[in-house]
């Protein structure tokens, strides 16, 4: 009997594959238009194999290229005959395969092969692409005394490799060669196969500050940033410094005024003060007070 001899092949998944290729060549009942499904690194997917709602399945095979992934023969788990992928589960009733803890190396074309006891065979190809989301890009700037800036944009851990794009407002874009991309690179991590994406751009500061700039990797975008800020903004005109200077000036004037006021106030109370001098000292006291008041008004600057 044909199936008896085939059965011997199934004792060894590798040999059984040879048998399957041979069977496929003869009995293919469904021309397999590949189906595409997507998953994310660390996530799960479910493969839906053809289900003709027949009870009498001889074997169910789920494989990729020459690698057996999971399946059963006569309802019996095939793991005793060889290694299965431990991150997969087969549902015998629904003819589905769940795959867990996805990583980039699971991006492949898989095949379901179902042999029924009546001799008919169903196959289906399903291609899985596993993607990974890039981190939000971060920006570092290094500027040369206000004449130019180099800005580097970095985003980590994505798949597939994606170039950094610079989002520069049209107004900055059209006004001459104020910026250009210096380099771009996507560096794969050999163990996770995910990419880190880098780009460095040069900005010419001759037209002053450039604002509302950002960079993107795929659909994730950095915070807005600006370059070529005039240096003076950070210098003496800084509001904090202005306030501090005002406070010190006001304080010094107040002290001086207070000392003057005390000094002239004492004189007329002295026993020998003459009327003329007294009148004069009142005037001086008024002057001293008005200086003091001015000093107190000063903090507003
Ligand atoms: C994947 O499946 C496992 C087991 O069912 C579950 O615990 C986990 O939350 C799932 N992960 C995602 C990202 O759906
Ligand atoms: C890109 O250019 C910057 C500035 O010239 C440099 O520091 C960096 O190393 C370059 N990166 C690559 C990957 O070439
Ligand atoms: C992906 O996961 C499998 C187990 O499911 C593991 O054997 C393999 O090394 C992993 N590959 C990567 C690139 O992480
Ligand atoms: C910066 O741009 C100005 C014109 O806007 C140009 O004259 C100058 O040469 C540029 N500088 C550099 C270093 O490219």
C-alpha cells in the first residue's frame, strides 16, 4: 500500500519532506497563492491553513524551506520524530498554527500541507514579515561659533533598515544651500538583526536661526529643534542675568541712600545745630529720601 510505504518516511521528518515534495508534484489540489501576514518583534501571529472541515486528516505539516516547524500524523504530535519549533502550537480542529515571541529570523515563507485519508492534499503558502518599530529619533547638535552646525539624528532597534529623513521647512529649503546631508547609515545588530539608523546633516548659519526642524525614521519623528541660535541670547541679555544685575544695583543704591539719610538725620538733633544749618539739613534729608525712593523703584529697570 502506498501510504504504508510513505509512512516509513514520516519516521524521519527530513525523509518525509522528500516524500511530500513528491506527493505535491502529483496531487496538488489548491494552487497556493501566497498570503502575506505581518507580525511585530516580541508579538504573536496565527497562520490559517486550508481547512476543508474533513475529519480524516492523515497528516498536517507546517514547514519553511527544508525545515519542519510543527505538525501531526494520524493526530499524533510529530515532536517525537524530530525537533519542532517550541514557539509554535498547532490547533488540530481549526488547522491553525500560532507562533509566539516573534523575532526577525521568523520572517519567511511557510507552507501548510494537509493530507486527507481520502488521498486529497491541500497546500497553502503564507509569507510572514516581522517588523520592529524604531525608537523616537534623538538629535545632538554641535555648533562652531555660530557659523555652522552639525546635527546627528539617531533611532534604534527597527526593522527593516530605514533611512533617516530630514524635515526642513520649505522656506529654509529654497533659500540657497543652507543645509545638506553629510552621511546616512543603517547598522544592523548581528544578534537581533534589528537596525540602528543614523544621519548627520550640516547647517550653514549665515542666514541666522533655522527653526521647526525635525528628523524621521519611517513614521516616528523627533521633537522639533532649531539650529544657529545667535550666541548673545545665551549671554548678557539672558533675562535671569538682567534681573540679577537690577537687584544688585537697587540694593547698593538703597544702602547708600540709607547711610546718607542716617548721617544727615543725626546732625540737626545735635545740641549745637543752628537754624540755618537745620534748614539746609532738611533739604539734604529730602534729597537723600528721594534717592532712596529712586533706588526702590529701580528693580523694575
Ligand atoms: C502572545 O501570546 C501569549 C500567550 O498566549 C500571551 O501571553 C502574550 O500576551 C501575547 N503577546 C502579544 C504581544 O499579543
Ligand atoms: C557622519 O559624519 C559625522 C560628521 O562628519 C561623523 O562624525 C560620523 O562619524 C559619520 N558617521 C558615519 C557613519 O560615517
Ligand atoms: C528567534 O527565535 C528563535 C526561537 O524561536 C531562536 O532560536 C533564534 O535564535 C531567534 N533569532 C534571533 C535573531 O533572535
Ligand atoms: C553659507 O552660505 C552663504 C550664503 O548664504 C555662503 O556665502 C557661504 O559660503 C556658506 N558657507 C559655507 C561654509 O558653505
